[in-house]
């Protein structure tokens, strides 16, 4: 296999049988595995049909992520790429650090997920611990050292001076208080002092310790002169030495998974930190004392510092802080300023309401968290009686103990929700590990499974209701808002609010939450009570559930055991007394067999087994007639589960091939309530195909991902489906594909065609749903032109269509106007056009279509041997070309950012008309020696001289001689003003990209 010079090839080892092995985790790749697949493996982003590396250093992981997302940082979660996956299990804080950029202004950010699909802010800007949750153009949001890298990553060293990490999210609320400024300045003075190695910050919960340190951390990222490395680690109440060692090691890129002895782990950690020399380690939320050498923190090194936050001055003293600061509550005036800012009133209070409001603010005792939360719950309230009642209840709930007072303030905001569904939604967020960023898609999926949102008939309406609920919780400051770089929305819960939510669930022994506690065994039998309704053991180190464990919890409805990646065995007796179970999540465990007793869980509504890569056998599902969601994606099932045809209430079904070449006939017609149906691609495994007619009979379908064997099955689907039915999203594959042809980042409403003969089967344009957004065609030699009607089409990507003459009918190139009014909007939404290896294509667009291309952002045309014109001049009836007249016409391509023309030996013209492209960022022209004129018209200065577009970043050219002696621009002096942007490439310094 001929490989590119991509540096990520260095992360796999070639085996004797032609396969490849990941150097970090040992995962085996088949021969001819593409570099893209390897990069997805390393990136930490699930849902791309490839297992995720659990041992990859953070720098390599972020480099791979950036490489696959065009340099866009993640401030995401990981989110599965599948359009049909609601799940997208939040990755651990360690996995996700580096995913959240500044959220100020709520810029759009992971894979624009569709509403139904992803397995894959109090306005707070980014997130603490960035990726505590696992995505992915600014406009593409965990506890690890946030991010590291730029789009050019992977040189000799992984880190670059351009990007030392992503900033942590900080509240959009302006920080108030003279003490905040004084404390910040004092900490900076200690950071600049080489004689100070340990700094302690202490104060009661909710007083603002973490917020202050987040601002300092973000500034440190911009100050490499102070420290080479800055690491943020959240410690939390469930502290132990082993867990802290794991968290620190993940931040610094050290793998301790194979070392169990605490002393040797400390030695390895100390050795690695010593090698890194100048660093600052921040330990947030310390609850207990520990000896630094037991963990492996060598603070005696010159230039290395430890900063901690805690509620106890005694902890600062015992750990050896040379300097410490107590963060005190706000003064009455400062508290009132913050209260009013968060209240957000646009109208003036009456004097009586204002007096009460001042008293309410005083009841918050100067604690910023309490002030923000209470003010948020009262936003928009102007009724005197409601304000008076609020003050009365606050005074009644106030306790002497200040920590209890914080709890009472938060509990008051919870009680004010006055909506059971909203309260349950908030309580559910506490089931995730502390500091976890939870994607909205994942969370809402759980809420649907729980039945918290009642009455929603469609999945879309359920998601709409779920988003509305989360908006309300954000607006009253009980959840923090996050937006990843790719636009994926998420939420995060403050640790004190989470503590309150857990306490509420424990008041009547209704829940047990040990998420992220790194326990190695299932809690003992006496810890399980009959009143339990929810148990969360997410992300622990449980390895087996032996037969001695058979908890008697008849009321237990939710059991979350996901992300126990060492869990391999569950005894059949475990579920014997859990017959009321409704939601069972065993995703991302290593179980090989699902216990037979699961067949007796007749109340089960959701069975989630995502990413159970060793799971080969599932018992009969015949009795699970209440089941509404079944997710078997990324499992190793060797056959389709028995009893599928009995799941008449199923709304959501996602799975891989399960050893089958074709989805068994006769099952789908019996699953008439399906809203989500996803048969995901798992290349290089043979895809599982499905009959078009059976898919077409699913009248309630909203999200579809499937593979039709041929064009006839696709046509059967289009003919048999309800034409009034509009899917929210679909990924439809037709024909045959090789691994390197599949690009998982195409989302939305997409059709893939591979290795098909089309024109001989009929009219090409009727092959597509009317609302298709992305059309990907590969190796369809019988296509002579692509499409004549595609109003909503946003992406067109065609490769190796060797007989294709142009994108549209040849008759259009003879017309001065569009063939008919019905074509007026064709390509009007087109954003990206890619044409690769289409040997006989001579023209792409006719000039008459140019006015429609107002949304076009990217044009890439590569290795088309006979390409002569990109935007071709129309001819009149006599056959004379109208090039001379068209050269006087100006057209605007206002959104065009990228223009790449590679290896087009016959290209003579890009466009005969003048083009105004004021948004251009990148231009690449390689081996187009016959191209003599670039028709782009540059902006003019006041003196009439041309000037580069303000957005322009680079122009890549090969060969240099062509630029200097052949090509001319529209304006005589254009080449001179563009010269500073030009980079002359060598013959091997550019990369072609089929599909």
C-alpha cells in the first residue's frame, strides 16, 4: 500500500501479516486501513465505526482530533458521528479535556448533530475540565489539561507554542468585589516568585474559589514565559490516592494502567513530572489531606508549583502551603451588584419591591453561587407578593451552619421549579460523574427512556420538550450551558448543586450515586435498599458481578453501569430481583454475554449496549414487549437477537451487522412504531443491507441510516415510502464502498452512491428525496451528468465518475438562461463542491448557474484529466462562445472561502466573468499550467489600487514558474499585492483527497 507522508502513520506498527497495530493500545487494523480511520481511533471521538484508543497520550489525541476536524478545536464531547445515535455517552473528564472553546456569545460549535442522532450556561463561557464529557467550526466544549495543539500538530513534538491548551469556561457574569482583584494580584505575585512552590486557596463552598482560579489558569495558558505546562485536575469529595494519580497521569500523558502498586505509580508520576521541568499543577476542590510524595508530586523542583483550592485552612497548612488566601463572601454592596446583574430586570422596581429584593440578596450571605442561583430563579418576577413570599421562605430555611446555608439556598431554587418534570431532569444530571459535561442529546435520550417527558408523540417533539426543559434549568442557573466547537450543545452541573441533587435523592433512600468513584467492586448488599429507584455506577473499575450479588430492589427503574471498561462478567442471579427495571445501560463494558435473566425484565423500556466490543451473545428479547429503545451499536454480536419481531413498541433501533449480510426479512413491518432505525456502517466489515420496500413501510420513521444493496432497492424505498413523510435526518448508502471511501463527517440528509450504473436504469434526478442536502457519488461510471434539480443540496462530492461530462445536463451550456423557472433555485444552498478523479469531465457549471451560487464556500477540483472549464461560458444558437461578452460581467461569490485546483492539466479557464470573492481564505493551484487567467477581482483601496481580501490567509502554488511567468490576475498589480501570501510548494508537498 502506498502511504501518504501523514505523521500519524508513525503511531501504528506494521505486522508480518500485513495488518497494523496501534502503538499505544495494541488495537489491530486490517491491511489497507486508511489513515483517516487510524486518526479517528486516536482522536478519542466515538461513532466513526472504529474503536477508540484508551492509552493515547493527550497531545496525540488532540492532534488527531484537530486533523480530522480541519483544525477546529473541540469543546465537545465526544459525540458519536452517527446521525441516529441519541446516546453519545459522555467521555470521562480525562477523555474530553480540550473540547470547549470560549462560549462567550454562544458561538456555534461537534459535528452538527441531528436531533435524533448522536452516540456522538447561568451562561458560563467554557467548561471546567473541558471534556468532562465527551466534541466537535467555530462555529466544530473536560478535567484534563485542556487541549494542546493546532491544526498543524504532529511535528517532532506534539505540543506547539501556538496552542498550550484550551481555556476553561468562566462565568459570563462579571466578577465583582475588590477582594477578588486583590486575591488575584496576590496569587500572581506568588506565581512570579521562584521561592514559592505551594499556594493554598481556601473558603466556604460557593464563595468563588474555583472561579477565581479558572481566570488565573486561562491567563497562564497565554503566558508561556511563566510556565511550560499548566495542568488542571479536579479532586472532589470521593478522593483517594489511586484516583488522583490516575487523573494527574492522564493530564500529563502518562499511562499508569498497567501499574497497580501505589508506590511504583508515585515513582513513575514523579519521574514524568520531573522530566517536564517547569510546570504548574492545579488541584481543585480538595477535601482531604494527603502526603504529596505518596501521589508522586515533586514540588521541590525549581520552577514547579502546586496550587490547591479547599474549604479547609487546615488542609492548606498540612500539605505545606507557603502562602494561602482565604476567599471571603462578598460585601453587602458587592452582593447587591451581582444580584441585580443576574436578575436582569429591564424595568425599575417599586420602592417596596426593591427593599425586599435587597433583603433577599442579603439572605444569600455574600456567596456568589447562592446569589446567582436565587437571582436566576427570580428573574422576570415583579409581583410584590411573590417577592415577599420568597423572603419569608428564605428566612425560614436559613441555618446557622454556613455550609448548610449554601445547601438551603440551592434547595430553595430547586423547590421553586414547581414542575415535577423539571425537578426530575435536574436530579438526573446528578447521576453523571462530577464535573461531567453532558451532551443534551444524550441527556434527553435518557429522559425519554425514563418517561419524564410524557405525551410527546414524535421523537422530534420529545427532543423539543427536552431542550425547552434544559433551557429553563439554565435560565434559573441550576445548570451551566456549554457549546462545543461543532455546535453541539451540552450542560454541566456545579458540584454543589450536584451534591444537593444527590442528597435529595438519598433523603428517602431512593437513589445511590457512585459515578466516577473508581470503585472496583459492586456496592455491598446492605447498601442496596428496596426503595431505590435509580442507581448510577457510571465510570468505575468494576470487573465482575458474581452470583453472590442479587440485590432486592423491586422499585429500581434505572441502573447505569456504563463505562466500567473492565466489567467482563455479570452473574445470571444479579437481575433476579430487579424485575421493575426500565432503563439498563451497560454501554462500553467488556461483557461477552448478556445474562439470560435479562429476558425476564418485562418492564424494560431501554436496553443500551453501545460499544460492548466483546459482546457476542444476547438472550431472546421475545418477552421484552415494553422495550422502546434498543442500541446494539459497536458490539460483536454474531447473530441477530431472537425475538426482535415481538418488540412491537420499539421506537429506536440501532445496530451493526450482527453477523448478517441482510437484515432478516419480515421483522421491520412488525416494528411499525419505529422512529429511529440505524444499521450503521462498520467498514471493513461487510455492511448489512436491507430491503427498500420494508424500510418504506415504516410510516413513523424520523431518522434513518441504512444500506441498500443496489439502485433497485433504493428505488423501492422511494416508491413505497409515504411521500408526505419528511425525515429529520438520513444517511442512505446505495451500492458498494471501500473503507477509504466512507467519510463519517457527512451529516444531515445524505445519500451515498457507490459503484453503480445509473443512467441506464432511468432518469437520474428521481433517485433522490426532494430534501437531500448532501450527495456523495463514488465510481459510478455510467453517470453522464449529475443532477438537474436540487434546491436543498449543500454538499456535492463526486469521485471517479469517469464518464461524467458535467454536473448538469449538457443542454444547459447552450442556454443564456436557466431551462425553466422551476430550476431557479438549483444549487442555491450549495456550500461545498468536490470533484476528484473524474477523467472525462470537461466542465462543471454553466455560467447561467453562477448567480445561484451565493452560498458556495468551498470548491475543490482535483485530478480531472480533461477538465477545461470550471464555470463554463454559455454558447448561443450559432455555437459561438460568448466569452468576450461575459468577461465584462461581474458576479459575486460572497461566501467562497476555499478554492483548490489540483492537477488539472487541460484547465484553461476558471470562469470567463469577473468574480468578486471577498471572503477568500485559502487558494491552492497546483499543476494547472494551461490556466493563464484568474478572474478574481480584488477589493480596491481609496487610491484605486487592488488589495487582498481581509480574510485571505494563504495561497499555495506549484510550480513556481507558472505563477511568475504564466498566470495573470484580473487586475495588473494583483500578483504583487498577493505575493506575501504565496507559498511555493514542492512536488510532494500537497495532498489530494478523494471523497
